[in-house]
């Protein structure tokens, strides 16, 4: 077994990596397929007139597909919004909460509801986007001649991305949806850098500002890595056991609790929720005094929810903190963990097993989540606050940096898990071969 070639020894891992790369290539190709009936000149003029608004964030999540108005312009955001709604409802609707406890079958049913929700939201957002494109004069045609092919393409693009993300999760490495968002952000980095130096040439920014922003990005990068790896280790002791004549001595281990157990999910969820009303206001609103009060109100809504505006900062920060606590409660249940410890004969030193252990774990988790929520909020909001001073484009912000770093760390952890599993399988096969030699 030691003499196996690399491509044979790690065939499964190579296959998964190749599938991941192939899927991301397909995603990038799809981002360049144009939506039918779009006037590219008017589209470019519209984006140039709305730089620094929510469109930059929306365009980042779609991997540049919105700026090109491709069939993937809606991106994966309808799926993310549907996931938020289903997870919120699963905490308050008894039937959905019961499905969560049914194991794999319940999970498949909840995923099915999420897909239906994605289809519904994609249709709603697609209709809004098509109406906005027509009202902004970006299309060659109007009416059903534009709505039918454009809406069909947008909805199909979102459903394809949802399917592609699920396939990456199952057959590739890493979380599929996160990898798609990661690929979109990384694909836009070269144009962001070029745009930053273009602002310097035009006198709208300075090299000092870019240098300061670069140093700040490195500091934020180091902080993200440090916090994401930080843990609070709670000591756990296992009582002495006796089976027949054999006595198993007491063992001591620890229960690791991460400071940020929610990962990058709160930032993505908060962004997607704010993008929905802002996008409706931007596409359907109008600043023309002759326009109706509804269109002017929608335009005002888009302006106050633009990145960097006080209301946007307050809502964004509040939503991040809310989703930090909400998602942490979904992935870690102190009561369930305390019951599992009690059943296995384990206990936290100085804490009575059962209800007291659950309260102790909940107290520790609440403090850790508070620190994690403040950390994510500062990372995401700080570049928005500072960008007005240095003139750096909005999409070079903390949200994108946080997503990139966390997704890369999760990818490396899963890759290491696959490597460890493969090495364990090889060792098991070698031991069987040694114990039962041929002949």
C-alpha cells in the first residue's frame, strides 16, 4: 500500500476537487450568458450612475452576473432568503419543529420546502427586476415579449445555482452555497483592484488611502483567523466504570466551544434581508417629481438603505447580532448536550449533571455568542464607516473579506477531514491484508 501512486491513493479526494473546480467553472461561464432583450449601453450607464449603492453588494454576491445582467443575475440570494424563512418558521411552527427531529427524512422534507420557497422568491424578485429594467429603459422590448423569456431565464438561473450548490456539497469539498459566493467574490477582486487605482488616477482617491486600507485588511484578516480558531474549552470528566472484572479509569477531556459558532452565516443572512427591500426600491422607484408617490417612496427607501447610510448601518448591525444568536441556538443546544453527557456518565467538574449543566453551558454560550456577534458586526461595518474617508469602493468591504476567509478555513478543514479519513481507510486495509495474507 505504501507504494501506491498519489493519484491512486487519493483518487476520491482528487475526484471531489475536480468536481468542485468544474462546477465553479460552469458557474463562471453562466455568469457571462446575457439575459435576452437587454440594452448593454443603457445597462452600463445605469450602473455607473448608481455606484456605491446596494447594487455593488448584490453584484458581489452574484459574481458580477448582475452587472452583466446574465441569466444568473438573481444569484443565490433567493435560496438564502428561503433558508432564513424556513429556519425561522421551524422554530415557531410545531409541525416543522417536529420534522427537524425526524432525522434524515425530516431534513429532506425541510429541504423540499426550502426549494419551493426559493422558486417562489425567485419568481417575485424576477418580476421586480424585469419591471425595474423596463422602467429604467434598459430593455429593447416591454410587456410579455420581455417578461416571459427574461423571467424564465432568471428563475431557471437561480434554481440551477441552488442545484449546483447542493451537488458541490454532496460530491465536492466544502459547503456548495458558500463556495459559489466565494467564487463570485474572488472573481471580482481583479476588477476591484483596477477600479481602486483608476480612482487614484482620476484624483478621487489617494495611494495613501489604498495603502492604509491594505494594512487594515491585513489586520482584519489576522483578527478573523484568530477569532475563528479561538475556543473556550470546558473540562469534562467521565466517571470510573466497571464491566465484569475490568475497571475503566476515569477519563478527562474537554468540550470545545467556538467564539463564533455561527460562522459567516449571520453576515450573509443580514445582507440578503436588506438587499430585498433595497432592490425593490432601486429598480421600481423613481426620483422624478412627476412620478407617483409610491415610486418616490421606493426611491427614498433605496437611498436610506444604501450601504454606509446610518439606517443601513443600524439595521445591518442589529440583524447580524440577531442571526448570531439565532443560528447558534440552531446548531448547539445546551439542554441536549447536557443530557448526552449525563447519559454517557460524563460531568463538568463542580456542576451537577442535568439541568444545572444545561444552565452553565447556556451561560457560557451566551457570553461567547455576544463576543462573536460584536466581532462580526465590527468586521462588517468598519470598512463602510471608513470608506467615505479614503474613497475605496464599497465592495472591498469587511463582509466580502469575512466570507472569503471563513470559507477558505472551512474548505481546508473539510479537505483535512477527507485526507484523515482516507489515511484511516488505508491503515485499516493494510491491517486486514497483514492479518489475512494471500496464499
